C-alpha cells in the first residue's frame, strides 16, 4: 500500500531546515514551518509552506515534526520551554534530525519518553550539507520505534536519497559522530595536502587533475578541491559547525583520540581568526597563509 501523505512541521530554518522543508514541498507534502526569526521563512513560504507564529501552532495539527537546530540546548528549548512536546498530537512522530551527539540524544530521548510516551521519538541525524539538502539527497541515519516508520517514510524519501534504519534510539547519533569523524579527517587531509602542494609550487588544479578518477579522491573531496581551486570558501558546511561536531565525537570517545583532539585545536585557532563562518575548506587557506 502507498503510505498516505503526512502533514509536516519543520522547526528551525537554518540552511538545512530550510532546504529540507523545500524538498518536502516539492514532493507534495503539506509543510508548516517555524523559526525564531520569521525572515528566514520567506523563501519556503513563497514555495507553499505555512508559517506558524509559534512552535505550538506549528505542531498541533501535524503527523511529523522535524527539529533541525544547532545543538541540544536549542532542541530542549523548543521541546519544553516553547511547548512542542505539550502541543504535539498523540501518535505523531518527532524526528529529531539535529546533530546533538550521543549524550544529548540520550537525554532528550529520555525526556520525550518520560513526558510524552504517546509520541514516537526518532533519532535521525543526516549526512550531507547544503547542496545535498537542497537537492533532497541527504542520507538519514534513523533509529527508534518501528511504529513510526510508515508515517515518516514519505518525509524521509522527500528529503533524502537513502534512509539507513539502525535500530533502537541513539544508534542514529552514534553513526553520525562516526560519519563526522571521517568527514573531519577527509577535510583535514585535503587541507594539509593542498597546503603542502602550495609550498612545493603545485596548484590545486594540478593536484585535482593528478588524483581525479583514482582511489584516493572521493566525490566529496573532488567537489571540495574544485571549490578551493576557484577560491570559493562560502559555507556549504561552516567551520564552526564542523568543529562542534568534532567536539561531539571527542566527547563520545572519552578523550581517547589524540589526533582528533589536535585537529580540534587547530580548527579552534582558525575560528578565533574570524573564519568560522566560512566553509570547512577554509582550513586550506589558513594553512597556506
């Protein structure tokens, strides 16, 4: 049977939330949006979204609620202080898709279960940044109640190209910190390799040309090399958010990973130079300079 089209609320309209709401609208999913600053909603409202004046207004008549905000504190504020958990309908699905780490997810999942056991909580962070979000090609690391699956699948199919169902709540966030650790080392590998190439008199174009089609260069790396070659550091994945995710991985690893800790220290220094809002590839420019 074809699942019925759910009604969706997206809470948080940063780069990712806004793009995900737009993907849902393209797939014919009725979508209500809320953001602390209503100005961020203008684009998706023009595409057909309904702008709610409050969190409670956004969620009271929907089947699926997505939270996509910066950190666990923002998720808790929406859920408790702004009234989302109190207002959401029984048997609806809360898909918590923000990257908030293992400890944050454990705490929020327990709060949701304790406060609203009649709501299906999913821990479902995503792999992908601005462009995949805009294209609806994110990978979703979903974990939680199987009872939520039929309701939420049309939404996940709209915003992502693949959903990986991992099991009980919390495994999604565990997979996300693993994903982001690999991403961090990939970004650092690109940055160090190109900075070394620069010192040796080689440019980004020649490096990309030498490695293109070979086993060392992933699609993600090739895209980043191309942008660096063009001197394009506008944020697809801002360095501040990448650093936040590295710190979540370090927290989950209980301080066991010295190389990752050194990377975090280097990135923190670059953020303090005022480059945190640039793409994570700005590390390359900093090392070259």
